[in-house]
């Protein structure tokens, strides 16, 4: 239920934050990921990360050689 719109475990929460983030990211063909953070066997937090595709235009300089892959 993490990305479910209008779901919140907080009294004052609206439950639209992560749902909105996911919609925006996916509309740009990106991905969002959530990972639990542990201290021994206890979940102590969560890490959210996202990726977005990059389109390189013809006027952009080439990437540094350290990042070029084949």
C-alpha cells in the first residue's frame, strides 16, 4: 500500500505524497524504488531512490571518457 493514493498511517497525513511522486516519475519513464533500512533485524527507516532516463541532444558535449562504455 506504499504508493496507494490517500492511504496514510498518520492522523494528519493526506497519503498523496508517494503516489504523486510515483506518477510524476513514471510519466517521465522513470522508476522509483523503496528499500527498508535495518539495524540488526529491526527496520529503522526507509530509503527511496529514483531513476530518470536522459536524452542527450546533438548539441550536448560528449560525456567524459571515464563514463563511456561499450
